[in-house]
């Protein structure tokens, strides 16, 4: 078998992905191993995992592919700083050392990090948006499709429209830096007090609490949008070319005050700002989608790039029926670029292009591409911690967990291979009963330790999703937000409440997963995609009549999703989770040792 290793690193959310004979063997983000959120360092641990999963060494790699062209990116940085000189020189010395070291000579850096790489194995580079586009189309189930990539910025491109056919992906048009929908959304993320590159989903979750009263101001002062979705930023409001801040005082005055400090109380103004930029983002994404359909004439769409994680915009594109089918790369951000880079070289390398056969439902294996652990390894960790547990047969374990969930318990669920991408899809999850009016508050305050306004997603049996949600097709990767059907909705008692006063209102028969705008970010679960998780949902349905569970990622605020049994046990005992189902073992929180664990225990993944 011929192996290609893809790498994304040094900018945001580094990852490694291994492709063997064109098939995705393994993929993981470095943060899951290092426990540093959005770790951007070389993904040494992720690389080691991918190689071990395949049972190979560095010397067995045919090539290593990086998802970006650093020399082109450095040229863009240098040109941008020179364009605003001398003001830009206050920050340029801060970034220069890393570029003159590991980044600019990245081929040498990669060979240094992978000393066992054969001298004849080349280190190759794709363009950033080429990697995104390849990650969107090549694993998709389509023989041909329009391809849309939208993010902050790669080398120069910030948005591309292209076409995929067979084993080829061709980018037809691009929007260039500094004009970027991703940077525009990130500017508002920072203004509302959230962290760029990790807080954008918080801004999206905050938006329904506000009113879109700033939409006109955004269009009049900040951004000009063309019919095809291309845009032009008014850089008088965005100082990121000159320094490290995304917005300035002129921006502050436009929205009625200074940027919110992280952790400060949320005002109605912040909610209105969030709603307004979400509305503008949706308008732009709709225009881009319509333009992609008109340009390519194709009925199907593939998407990637950080903005493709905006489930509200994705849901709107689906409901508008611009395309017949939409497939979104589950690791749509930079991490997925590692996979796209490897697939691009496998299928499109000029001297050795390989054919592609589209797979159903796709070639991502449900995004379950990370490490898994045997019961033997899990039990060794539990014993080292002095944990108290019982071992159950798989069917008995799932039946017990379904009983616990039906009785209002919160259960940590650690099974099988870890997910690749930002979403927990039923293998590294915290689960709860969506019928409980108190579940959202309990999970946010006592388990996740995060902002009260944050919504939770339902994992629903694919065969019953249409009974509850106005959903166009399956949503296996939790990347589409859709409205609840009218039959599922309820009128809240205090219908006049505004802002965060709407928290806690019972709006449906599944209040724990119903957002304040009567929508939900949906994961549909098919029996062949994740049989174990599907079976748990079926057992819960049999006991309650409800075919879904609250599904949120197994982590607490500020930490990556758990990777190892040790991570899972530590997270479990340091939160208010009631139970942990890990492998074949079931643990009760109240029965565990009082003293929190200190030493780490990491078995080798199977």
C-alpha cells in the first residue's frame, strides 16, 4: 500500500491525516493529544498516531504534503506590511522570527520533525484553498459538484468557487485578501468578547437573542457586497493590516460602545450586533451559493473552510434549494486541510494521478478517524486511578445507559474511534435527555462550565428526523441548523421576553435542544454510520418514545475534546456528570474516590 501523510500546522488547529491507496486511514488534531486548545505546533503526536494506526513508520511514507505554500503566504504578509508602512512595522518584528525559522524553510522543518522520512520521499505543498476544496470534493459522494471554500485567508485567497469532476478539482474564481467574509465575522467575534478562531460558534449561538438592527450600518459602512457574493471591506474600520487588533475606535462608535472584555456581562447591544453580522453572513453565503450554481451549472455542492462551519448559513442554503444536495467536510477548518492536501496529491499529482470512485454516503467513515482503546487499556487506567466501576456486556451497557438517560442522568459516553473535526458525533460525547427543561442549564453550568446562552445539539435517528425538523436531507456531521416543525413547538409562557431573559423558556417538546429561535443544530445518526450510537438511540426511543439525545462534546470550556481514557476519567470526576460509560465499563460519579486524580495514565491506542 502507498501512503501519503498530510499536515496542517503553525497557523491554527494543526492536524495530521494519513491516506493509503486513496483511502482515509486516520486523521486527528494535535490538540487532542497535547491538551492545548487549537494547538498550532507541528502535529508530532497526531503524526505518530496516524503511523501507528497503519502499522508503518516514517520511512514507509511515499510523500508528505503540507496544506499551504508558506513562501507565498510570507510574500503576502510582507507585501501587506509594506503597503501600510511605517505603521505596520510595530507588529512585523513580532512575527518575523518564526517565519525566518521554522515556517519559511518548512521543507527543512518537516524533514527535521520526521527524521525517518526517506530521502527520496518528497515534501510537497498545495495551496491553502486547493487543500480545502480537495477536502470538500474528493471524499464526497458526488461524481461532479460545485465547490465553495470560505475562510479567513490562506496565502491570498479568502473565498474560492470551483468545480470537482472525477478525480480533479479546479478553482475557477477567488476573492483575495484583505477582503474576507471569515475575517469580517472574526472581527465581530472579537468585538463581542470571544476568541478569534475558536469563538465564532459562540457568536452564532448568541445571535438569536438579538435583533438585526445593525444590518444597515454594516452594509453602509463596513462592507460592500456584490451580487455574486464577492465583497470589499472598508479598511478604515479594520486595523488588522497595521496591528494585532481586528477593530478600532471608529468601529466601536458605529456599534455604540467599546468591544466587550472577555467574561464581562453581555448587553443587549452585543446580542443585536451578533444577530446583525449573522444576517449579513447568511446573505453573502446565499449569494455565493447562487453564483456557484450559475457558474458551474451543477446540481450538487461541496463546502469547506472555516465559514462552512456556520450551520445557520448552511441550513439556509439547503432550505433555499439552490442545490439538490450539499456535502460539507466535517473538519471544514484548517485541520481538514491536512486531509485535503494528501488527497489532492494522490488524485491530482501530474506525474501519477490516481482514479477516484465516489463512496456512499461518503469516504470519511463518519469522521471516526481518531484513536480507539481496548477494554484492557481502559481498565488499566481505571485501576490506576482507583476508580470504582462495573463491567457489562455491550448490549447490557447500552440498555443501562438508556435507562439512566431516561431518568434524567447526564452520561459521559466514550466509545470507539475519536472524531476528526470540531464536533462530537457519538464517540466522545456527553449525553442527556432532550425532553428535560432543566437539561440545558445543568449541562452549561455544572458540566461544561460555559456561557448560559450556548445551545445544545440533538443526535436523532436519521429515519425519524423529518418528524421533528424541517431538514433537507441527512445531517450526519452536525453542520446544519434547521427549524423545528410546527407540531413540535410550544408557545412560551412569557412571549414578550427579550435577550437572555428568554433563557429557560420551554419552546418545544424537546426543550433541551431547542434554541430561542425554534431551531436546532442537528446530527442525524444512520445505523451503518455508527451502529453502537444508533443502537443507544433506539433503546432510548423504546423506553421514552423520543428518538434523540442531547449530544455535546466530552470536554469542559477551554479544553479540547477528550482523547484518552485518562482524559475522560479526569473530566468525568471533575464535573457534575452522573455516570461515565467508557468501553464496556460503567461508572457512577458518587461512587468514585473523593480526591481528584493527579497522575496521568495513557495506554497506547489500538
